[in-house]
């Protein structure tokens, strides 16, 4: 019987913690400032989708794992 009471109290504490976390999440709002919006626009400009499928040579040209030459 003691184990059952302990398990029930653990479940109740977990549900209370979960409820607090949910209400805290809904209370906090995130607003994008001007600098972040400009950064997102600049980042989207770099991700242009090509009209054709890239071959292995095209992928090697654009890969970012070339060491210091990638910068």
C-alpha cells in the first residue's frame, strides 16, 4: 500500500510540473526583431533552389567541408 501511495504522489507531482511548464510556455512570447528578420532574409537569398538536379561535381563545388577555403 505504501508503494502505491508513493507512485500516486510521484504521478501527481509529475502532472503538476508538466502543467506549470505548459502554462509557462504559453505565457512566454517570442518576437523577431529587425536584425533577425534581416538575417533570415539574407539567409534565404543564399538558398536558391536550382532548376536541375545537381551532379557530384556541382555538389563538390558548393560543399562547405573544404577547410579554410570554404570561408
